[in-house]
């Protein structure tokens, strides 16, 4: 794709990504955004791109290398004095780490103050900046996750100065245009095909009581209370919960107390990302109760294992349009969708087969790598050859 044998350097500015990069299990929750960035980064590194990350300080050596990717660190999450720590040490250490990375292109994902900070640094140093959405809330003009006017101002500054904005779905492309007046390109999220996860090895999913899997944080936007309502309504099914709260709160404490009182709910707690696959392999289907999402990694990971999805959200209506499971916004509707799948083995198998075919066709890591190579070449003004058979969507506008 690139005429020159010298690949441009790319830096991922991802404060929370060190756990996903290093495999350290003591650093808490690994989010879908971090999983996506690490997969893309490793794919680009395997193609010869010099890849670096900027992450928070977790006691690691500055410039440490993981799988050929160098990691430069900012300050620690709690370093500095309240109020002034926004400027120092947070912003100053971010600038220092980005300088150490010495990249040609800087990539930042998730709406936040960092969007504007990375855009500003890149602009004054004549570097190219790519922003990528991680959730539908990133393209919502209200920016519900950004708590201060300062964060919202910096984010708006950043996306208006990005060389490219990457959306996960067609609906995000439309929202960026309508809510912020900016154009974006569509690159579908990606996932890897798990080794040893064949349909034949998973034949016991439909034996005995049907097992339903729910994966996520105990956060209000994930609405785990809907899961518990559903479990109380459906004593004939077993519900397995993989995930935990980000911290101690009355909300999460109440949910855990209620879950313990339901005999058909098992809470497995936080599980390292690389070990979650064994839970997918034993379950009949994946349940999602979120109020909103971007493009959930959990969907793609389930689909790779021939696993249908029953969900309250359906990005770009891919579940409904492609017959990958069931969709409903109510607990009663979710129950009907689950019953329809588990009571008909042929229907369940057909949905699972379509799910795997869909994700293999549309969400491969190699295809995402092709698309990102094209974006990097494009923003640097290098010649681009459109790859044949690209298996992720890459389009201008909608």
C-alpha cells in the first residue's frame, strides 16, 4: 500500500491502555476501547509500522517495550494537587510523553480533554491527529460523560482540528455530522478468531438448563438491574455475570446483594480479558442490557463463537437485519427473544452460524489494519492503493 519502504510512526495516546498492553491483571477493568486500540496497534506493528503508546504511570519503566511496542508514560492517575494538576503534572507530562514518542501520526480514542490536548500539541508541531469514537456518546452534542465545561470545550476544539475522525457505525457518522458539523469515516471494529473454538466443541451449550451470559461493568449505562429483573422472571434459565463495579458504590452494592438472592444468577466477578472466552464457550447466548453502546467487543467475541445475541441495543441494526439474535428494549421482550432462541435448536444454530459468518466477513483484524494503513497514508499525503477484498467498511461520509 505504501511506495516507500519506510513506514510512518504512529502513537496511540491511551491513558488507560497499559493493562491491555502489558497483561497486568492488577490494574482493574480493561475496556473495549483499550482492547480495540491494542489489537490495531499490534496489527500495524506486525506490518512494520513503528508503534508507540502514551499511557498513565503504573510504576512501569518509561519507554518499556511490549510485543515490539514502546510505551511512554504520563504522570500517575492521582498525582498532583487538585485544580492545578489538570495543567501540571497531567498536561505537562502528556506533552513530554508525546514528544518522547516522536511519531508522525497521533491517534486518540474516546471523547475527553485529551482530544483537545493531543490536537493542540499535534497542530503546533505539525503532526497529524486522528480521533476515533469509542461510544455513541462521543458523537452526542450533550457529551454526557464529560463533566466539566473545560472537558467539553477541549473535546470540541480537538475534533474540529483532527485530520480524520473515525466512527464505528453509520449512525455515528450521521451523528458527528448533525451534532458537531464534522465529517467522519467509518472503520468497523475488529476481533480475532479464537483458537480452538469450533461449533462441534460447543455442542453442550444446549444441553440441560440454558445458560445466558452477561459481560460488563456494573455501571448505570449497562443497566444490570434489567438482567436481574429478567433472571427473576425466568427461573428456568441460568444467568452468568462476568464483570464487576469500577469502585464501591451503593448502586453496585445493592445489585450484588440482589444477585446473591437469586438462585439462578452466578456472579463470576472481574475476569482477565484473555480468559473470558471460556465463559462464551459454555453459554447459549449473550445478553446485553445497555442503554447505549458503540460497537460492543462482546458482540463480536460472541459471534466468533457461533453465539447469538439478545440485546437492548443494535448498532446499525446489524442484529435485526442479519438474523443474529433478538432485539427488545423491555425485559418482557428480552424474555420472548431468549425463549424463541433456546426452544428451537435449529433456530439457535442458524442464528449462531449467521453470526459467525457475519463477524468473519465484516470484522477481521487484517481488514481493520488495511483501513488504518489507508487512513495514515491519506493524512500524510502518501500514495494509497485501495486493497482488494477489504473486509471492513471504509467510507467517506454516510
